[in-house]
C-alpha cells in the first residue's frame, strides 16, 4: 500500500490472487445459500491492462448493462461491481422472487439484484480480509450497493476513473460464475485504486 | 466496431483524436468523459476528441488526447494543417456526467466540461452547443463532413445538437 492506493507489482498481485481465490469461494457459498441453487465463483484474471482495452470488459461499449456498485473506503479503497445483462438480471430476480416474466427493472427486480450484490460483496470482502496477510487490507468499509443501468463504457469510465487519474494501465480482478455447471453472464469486478511500480 | 469500409462508424476510444470529412462517421460512448467535436463549415471537415481529465499529468503521459488542456490545441493544429481556418471552426461538447455520486467521477465530469470550455474560449473557438451533465451515459455520433451530431441517452429518444 502507498497512502490510499494499492501498488501494482508481482508481489501485490500474488497477494491479491490468494485473497480473491478465498473471496470467490466464500462468495459462491453465500450465493448458493441465497439463491438455493449451487453456484460457484471462480477467479478469472488479475491483470493490469491498458486503459483503452478495459472498455470492452463488459461487452460492446454501447450495449446497456446493469451494475450494482459498492464503493470501498478505509485502508483499501476501490470499487466492487456486480455486472450483468438485463436477461441475466431478470433471471436472477425470477429465481429469488418466484415471479416470472418480468422484463423491466422495477423496484422489486432492482431490490433482488441489490441484495444479491450485497450478500456476494460482503462474503467476498470478509473472506478477502481474513485471508489477507497484510494488516493494511484489514479495514475495508463498503458502501451499500447502488443500482445502475447504462452503456457499458459509461459505467466502466466511472469505475476506472480513479485509476485513470494516476496510471495508463488499470488493474482489475474479474470472476466468473457457474450455476449447476453452466456459465452465467455475471461479472464481479474488483477495481482497487492503484499505483504502478 | 470500427472503421471505414464496413459502413460502421469509426469508434473513438478514450484519449483518441480523429479528423475526417466526406461520408465518415465517428462514434463514442461517454460517462464522465467529454467528447469535443469541432467543425469547419467552409472546408466541411471535422475532428473529435474523447477526453478523460481536465489537465495533463506531469509524469510522462504522451497520450495528449486524454486531457482537455492539450487535446484542444492538438485538434486545432491538426485541422489547420488540413487547411481549416481557426476563425471558422466551431465546437460542440457532450458528456461530463456524474456517474456515481460516491467517487471522484461525481465531480470530474463537470471539471472536464469547465476545462474544455475555458480552453476553447482562450482559443477563440465558439461553443455552439453542449449536451452535458446529469447522471446518465451518452452515445455521440458525429458526421465530420457535415457537422451533424446525434446524442443518445439510453432509453431516451436521440437528439441532434
């Protein structure tokens, strides 16, 4: 750590990888309990990439996507975002509420998505804190998640802005979700405020 | 997504500056970033930049299209090199939203807009229209051969500025 920013180097990436593998495992367990179906969460990548390349992370830049975002304060700053397509979000809502056929983001659907993001995010962060070797990482204060539906690139600009202010490459942690062995179109992104070294 | 020859608009990524005319079209997607679009009606030529931040950082970053303070002079220089006259060029701006109110992007969109307007004023380039602010992203489509600009906010009707 350096001030409020995480320093990117091979050692810090390795530490993140250990913490996030644990976080992904716990997040999968929490989601399984919440949804009532077996869900597993796998670490996909922790790689610094040029800022421009990061804008395709959620698909086509001008495709609308949904994002539940938690802002992290304390010793370790950044953002945790659960991103998903309309279709995937509605399927999640249907699983949780038992109300089929909704195709608009009403209060009920948003609430289902936000609560899922909250459970997932908190499980992830708790596991991350417990497995972190560094005491610097031990205080993480997440905000309640907020729901956003907008162009993928518009959302990603907001998510990566803090990093773009100080570096040309951005670091993110991406996970993949599987339900009963099938891949889901959900992405959990963790975007720390970083410095390159 | 991009390019001449496949009928799709050329996509302008963050930090890019592009110049064009004729039948070309440029598109970009904006959150807190700003699209600066310039047009010289006498040459029927235009330029688009997609800036992220108001000022260039001091530590080595040569992608000047990312910053309002250096992107605008660069756009003007490129247009003048192509035969445009500065006194005939106008500008229009889009973007600068406050995407999430718990982060720096809450304020950076507005700072981007103010910085772009200040630099354009210093360069005596009139700003004929803006479509900025709010909390939603925008898609901008620019026709550099005619100066036409179409802005779309997700879920709302498109508007020409």
